[in-house]
């Protein structure tokens, strides 16, 4: 469907078209790559799979002389994944333990949500209506599994690049906010996959 490819060839694609929806970050002296939820197919793959703890080694990378830090975001990420993947306890309790570990809430007041969303320039007006009208949801139902996978994705994407505990906490707070918003959308009957995709393109890609 891309006119650039059909008329000029794939070699003429710009970087953003060639790489989307991939993203890259450096963690613990290694290069990681992931897929963004804003792509419909990537969203389907991510939210349909429980294998968020499985990483595939693709090869060594050259040392980019990364600044040394005593903080290991990858190790902290694994601690969160230990809590998140423990299905011997309820999802509510797992989420609570993750939030408590960094003194963060699992429920976000309406005025905070409105303040955050009010700063956005929505790509489509209907996206704004969807996110604004999402009401705080309680736990339960099949949507919990999708929200667990989505939270694992948000943690991977946003917490992994933290350089200290403060940055990690802020990124985790954003991740929990996104999970709470998605849980609200899933509870009111919205298509969870499409809601997650819209959230990604409106929140994650917003400068």
C-alpha cells in the first residue's frame, strides 16, 4: 500500500518508515529492541502473548562507552516482572505490590488524568473523547490478562532506560497510569487492543 515502495522501491524509505514500530534502548551495556503498541499487528502480538520475560539474544554490540552507573534498570525491571508474573496471587495484589515497592498509586484521581490528557494534542478528536471518558475501573474479568501484558510492555519500554531510582520511579508511575487507563477502557467494553494502540500513539509518541 505504500506509494514510496510501489513507485520508487523499498530502498527509498526513510528511517522512520523502515524502523517503525521498532524502538531501541541501551540497558546494562547491551542493546535492546522492542515493538511499539501503536502498530496494529505489534499490538496484537504483544497483548496476545505471555512470553514478556523471554528475551532473544541476537549478537554482541560494540561498546558505546556508556556512562557508568551504579543503578541497574534491567535488574529492577526483573524484580517487577517477578511480581507481575506471580499468578499465585490476584492481579490486584500483584499490581499493589509493584506500586508499593516505589510508593506509587494503582488508582489515579480524575483531576490528575484530566490534567495529563489536557496537555495532549490529539491526532484524532475521537481519541481524546475515548480517553477522557474512561472511568476508573475495578479489577476483574478477562481484561486483567491483557492489562498485565500491557504493563509488562510499558515497563520494558519506559523503565529500562532509567539512569537512577528517581527516573525509574517516574517511568513506573507513567506505566501504571497507562495500565490504569487501559483497564478503564477494557472495563467499559471498548476493544482492548484498539484502545491500547490509540493510547500508545497518543501518549507514548507525544513530545
